[in-house]
C-alpha cells in the first residue's frame, strides 16, 4: 500500500515522491510578515542528492511563507530540474489577492500545480474572507491547480468550507495540525474526514509540527493513529507523504532517512 496523492497531484507521475519540500537562500528578500527567518541555504543541489539517495522519483516544491509572493527562486529551481530526466518536480506558489496576479498559464507551463494559503499563527487570526479571496480562487481553480492550506486544526473547518465552495481540490498540510491533546476529536480533523470524497487530500508530514514539544521520533509515533484515521477515511489515493525538508525551526531534530522511515512505519502499522 503506497500513498499516491502526490502522484495524482503531479499528473500521474510514477514512483515514490516527496510531496512537500522547500528550497531557499538566506540572502533572498524576505516577507515583511513572517514567523521565521532562515540563517542558512537550502539548495536545490543538496535536496536533489537526498532524493536520489532515497531512490525517489521527484518532488513538490512549496514556496516558503517567509519569501512571501516572490516565487522567482522556486520557479528558477523548477526550470533547473527540467534538465534532470531522472526526476520530476512540480511547484506550489504563494499569491496575494490584493496584488496584481502573475500569468498563471505561464506558471502552469513552468510546473506550478497549486497555490498555498498559510493561515498559521497571526496569519490566521482573521477568517478567510470569501469576497477578498474569491476572484483569486476562481482563477486558480480555472487553471486546474489545487489549493494548499496550512492551518491549525482548531481553525481549519471554516477555511475548508470557504475553499471547497470555490475550488475542486484542497490539500491540507502536516496532518491538518490537529489539537495535540486530542487530535482525533479536533474539529479540523473531523472536517477533513467529512469533506466530499476525493476533494481533500492530506499531507502526512511534519509530525514535530503536530507535537512541537516532543522529540521528533516520539511525535512521529503519536501520529500513527492520525495516519490510520486518514487512511481508513480518505484512502491512500488522497494522502501524500512529505519530508518537509529542510525542516525549518526543527532542522537538527532528525534526518531525511528518518522522515522516510516514519511513513514506512505508519503504513506498516495500518
């Protein structure tokens, strides 16, 4: 049993895939509103080595929130990997409904398949305004992209409601960040499971973000019943594993092989 959600999102690419990773440099212009500022480079070359050492077929690169809507570095990475016949990459960008939108057709041609909404922390203090986001979401949906949402589980249900009214496919980051005290009873977890069949996919990634006070290995073990719940409720075709490389804010807590081992153990336990 393999998780095939990334294969579906990437247009039927075969093989094992990493559904969530980032590339960036510390000297790039940073967003004025951010929770984190990197002090190191996460290069495409280093990441490609990890993919090849793990015998993976490709990846979905996600624009990190601290770079804001300047997606140029990630788009350059997509252009660079187009010259690597052994790997397939796609990208998820960050856009702002209050800014002039770029040419989405050109972005699609470059390999973009989604747009990310980061609603974690102060970014999610206000409800997702359907009037403000509606035009952007319609254009994204018309382009055939998915909408990826990063939100705490306590806030997720109303966000999903807005998105599912306007978008065909929604992807939820990091297990939906359920309440660590009672993840299976979290409203966000329940809203993912009750969504229309096939329209919400979930990333089994970042267990240390679900249980940030615990060591990564312990956090990964506690994510097993959450994984099980999604597998039974959504099916493997609506789930995707992501390494979350380079694990911003948790860089020294684990390794890429360990992150791969977590998903193998989740699958075996299921």
